C-alpha cells in the first residue's frame, strides 16, 4: 500500500512538473506568434530560440487543421449530441486545450475523414475521464422523414434497470452487450392505455470504452491474446 502511494505521489509530481514546462513553452510560442501577427519586434528574451519556436509554430498549424476546421458531418453530430443532453452548449475548440475549456462536464468528439470515431467524456475538475471508440454512427440527417427535434428532457434507461416514466416523450437507452454500449434515442407516444409507439429520432451509435483516467489509470489492451474474450462492464 505504501509503495503504491509513493508511486502515485511520484507520478503526480512528474506530471505536474511536465505540465509546467509545457505551459511555459506554449506561453513563449504564443508571445512570438502575437509579435509576428502584429508585425512587432520579437522580445529580447526569445530571440535566441526564435527559429526553433518558429518551426514548432509551423508544426502546430499543421497539426491543428482538424481542430480548427471540423468537417460538416462532425458539426452535425456535435449538434445532435447538444440536443440530446439538456443544458449542453456547443463550443468550437479552436486552439484551446481541453483543460482551458472549464465546464462542469465536457464532451470532445474526434473524427477521421468526416466520420466520428472517438468520444471523450470528462467530469471536471477531478474526473473521471472516459475515452470511447465510436462505431456504427447514424446521424439524424441520415434518418429519413424526421421533423424538428424536441428539446424536452429525455428519460434515461439502462439495460436491466428500471426507469420511472414522467411527462417527457423522449427516451435515451444505453444497452451493454459484450462491452459495446449501444446508444439509442427515441420519441414515444401512447396509442392506448397499455401500448406506446416508438420513433427513432437519432443519433445512434456504438461506444467501446478503452481508457479511464482518475486516481488510477485503466486502459483496454487490444494487443493481448484474450482481449476479444474478456469483458469489463458486465458479468455476462
């Protein structure tokens, strides 16, 4: 136990020192960027490393293309998620780091060639932060004959759990099967006293959890012989 606590303490101090170094380096780059954009002289303390900073700025611009210019499909998917969660706000990340976007909870969506492939869910400020792989994404625009989506607060249903129905006419379902979490969003209306009719309003997708960050780090190791056989989110 003491060895584990010492290891965690050392890891925390290492990460804290590393973040301070990265923060100072980013601050120097931003000062040089502002000087070049405003056509001013580079500050004296930055002139010795000006060429190195300029090269790193070029790499930052090349690497941030997918962040500052998301595809139209990613924007549509982010808008669909905003409508799913009551009180959510849609923010363009731009050049900001994830830690600079201070909210109570944060969702970050990643894409590959216009297809959403990753979702990060973080509960700030102390976590946990869960990393998911997105599969089989179907957006609202891909579902035919859909009207304007209601912004009423939806019900929350998980497989093998019960949920008391209130006055809302929307239902969100999370179903876990072999560690793949299926997300479905439906609207319902009562046809009589005993039956209801469901209409899928989207979006729908599959989530695969592969990493959690909190006090201890958990990571799904895909390159082991038993990775496909082992499940962590259910006992079935």
